[in-house]
C-alpha cells in the first residue's frame, strides 16, 4: 500500500489574482519580519523605489516596490480591493491580460511618480504599495462596465447604487484634489501621482480591450484544436447576418456593460471588426 500522497498539479489555483495576492502577502510578511524582529529596513531599502534608484537604472524596483507596503492597513486595503474587483475583471479579460493590466499599471504609476517627484515632489521619499496596480484594475472595471449599476453599503449600513463611470469620475477628482493638497502639505504619505498613473493605464487598456486591439497571451504551450478555434456557433451566412449579430452584442454592452459578454461574444466582435476592415 502506497502511503505517499502525490501532488495534484491541477488542483493548484492558477488565476492571476491568486498569484498576485499570494506573492504580495508573502513578501509583506518577510518585510514585516525584518522590520519588527530584526529592526532592519533591508527589504524596504532594497526593493522600494526612489528617485535616486530610478536614475541609477535599478529597473526591477519599478515593479518590486508594489510588493512592499507601509503597514498592515495599507497592505490589507489594497489586497481586499484587488480581490473584489479582480475576481470580476480577470474572467472578463483573461489571465494573461489581467497580469498585463496589473503590472503595467504598477509600472506606469512608478514612472509618473518618479517624473513628478524629480521636479515637484520630495526626492528623498520612497514609493511602496500596490495601489497603482489596484487602481488600474478598478479603472478598467469602471470602463468596461461603465453603465451597469452596482450596489454597495455606504458605511456598511446605507445601500447606494452607482454607475461605475460615476465612481471613476469620483476617483479621478479625489486623486487630483489630493495631489493639489499634497503640494501644500509635504507630510502627506499618499502617492497620488502613482495612482493617477495607474488610472491612465487602466483607461488606455480598457479602450484597447473594447476596440478588440488586445490580442496576446503568455501561455508558451498553447494547443490549437478544432473546438477551440470554432467555439462561436452562430449561423452567419452574409454580411447582413454579421451586422445583425454585432448590433445585438453592442446593445448588450450598452445595457449590461462589456464585462457581461461571454468569451465567444468577445471573439465574435473581434472577428467582425476584422471582417469589415
């Protein structure tokens, strides 16, 4: 009798959201051990982003800073927000695109923060936190489902329904006002410019996604099968049929948002776009 238990590789979660949250959690735990137990800022100093490290071309820090956080609440709020929004966005755009959205948001946030801090900020400060990536994902959600009302509890008591695009407008206004206030109060520890960089990336990413111009993946072993290439089963016989089906899908987007589309419907829009070019 074999008492050894074999590892079931297929049982390991493979979503981008899982790996991002898990890796960030482990890194924050290690960072906390160094700070609390050894009174050492080695991890923070080695992987946080500063203007000096950017000028020295420590390029890994344009990503590594996002795995560090300034405290438990900073970490918890970022991961909670990422989880609730990410579990909606990732199924809508796919694993590879979600990775790209998150990390490009982090990089764009770092670039804008570095540029702003070099000229108008306090150069000796450092940047940590996943906020730019989280905001990029949130922005993409608001763009892809901009007219589909969502309900949440204000102060955990009052139910409030808002359209995602209104939420996005509010976020942008909040970040701009915060940036203006931070110029008068240099003690602010919130990197508004990093957030704005994530917002800009999220908007651009969502627009390209809606236009069907994002076509890539990071799966090195991709098996092409007949079933995977012919998943959409609508009987299309003419240009008129294609236009009719396209109008139906566009009406669905207007009523329920882009995230309501199935993968087959998104693939059909992409094919229709190429057909009429």
